[in-house]
């Protein structure tokens, strides 16, 4: 008599199951949520106009109105100031749009629903960082393309060009953290009005329009050391030439300082918004 043994399939062991907060699921879930955020932004016509069309229109207008005057004062094309300024402005505007969208997701309960799903807790924050980087890169390319058409050029080689392109990303991420922190504790209307006012003042009183020595003496220290001026000076030096070290260090200090101050409140606010009932 022949005995036939049937091989039984062993039940899955507990250690074979992928845990909710396993590092194996972080990247794919981050990519899925990043795609959701980018699709949401892409369907918002107002947001697209604010972060792409408006900076380009402002760049063209400034070049027509002030380009010749700036060239006479500085000795070089005003595009080396206005292109960086409008790239940075697009990054900040996009951060504001993202923060307003985040407020909407909080108020609609979407963040709370995502929090209770079996997904990696860090994927929500990571997806927003990745989405911000993608958005900043797209807006930078759009504004930079307009500048190149008008005559802006990179004259210092490949490495300075890459450093130039990295500044809007770092700058935009730092201000996205700042604006998101404010968003957790402010209404949507107040956030939009406050950011618009502060952003406008920072742009007007920066080296994107005129050199520091063309401003009244009492405000020159503010103009010289505020974050947008530091970033513009660093980007101008990287593209046209000149001293890079001082404005680059100042820019990095601003970026690190803003991120260090705001990262804790931002994460705390995100968790509270996702778990509130």
C-alpha cells in the first residue's frame, strides 16, 4: 500500500506581514500620495496661474519698465536680479497655495480619514515634501525659460548653475514649512492676506529691484540682510559672477533657521489636525 503525503501550505507567519509603519511601504505609499497632491494642484487653474503665469508676467513687465534703468545703475542686465526674484516669488506663492489646500483637507476631514487608514504615518509628510520639490522645480523651469528667452544666461559653468537651481528648492521648502506652521493656527483668509502683504513688502524691499545703495540709508541693513535679498545676491553671483560665499552662507542660515524653528510646530500641527474629532 502506497502512502501519499500531501504538502500543506504553511500559514503566513506574523513576521512575513508588512507592518503599517514598515520602511518597505514608505516609498510606494509616499509616491501614491505625492501623485494625489500633484493631480489636485494640476486641476486648480487659479493655483497654476498664481505660480507660473503671474511670475512670468511680472518678470516681463519689470524688464520692460525697469530693465534699462537697472542696467544703467548696475552695469549689467536687470534680468540677473529679476529672474531670481521671480523664481523665489513663485516658490513662495506655491507654498501658500499648498498650505491653503492643506487647510481645506483638514477642514474636510481628509487628513483624519488618511490617518486611520493602514498606511505609513510618515508618508503624509514625505509626500508633501516631494510634491513641493516637484512644484518648485516646475515653476523654476517656467520662469527661467522666460528669462532665457529675454537674454538671461549662466556664465559661470555647470556647478554654479546647479547651485543656482538648488537655491529655489531649499528656499521654497523652508518657506513652505513656515507657511504650513502658520496655516495650522490661522484661518484661510487671514493666511492668504498676511502672506500676500509680507511677500509683497519683502519683494519690494529687496535687491531684486535695485542695489542696496539705492535705498534710503535707514533701511539698507534690512534690505541687505532679509532672506529674499540674500538668495537673490547668491543667485546673481552664481549666474553672472562675483562674491558667492557671503550671500550663499546667509541664504543657508536663513533656510536652516526657518526650518529648525518651524519643523516641530509643523509636525505637531499635522498630527493634531489628523487626529482631531
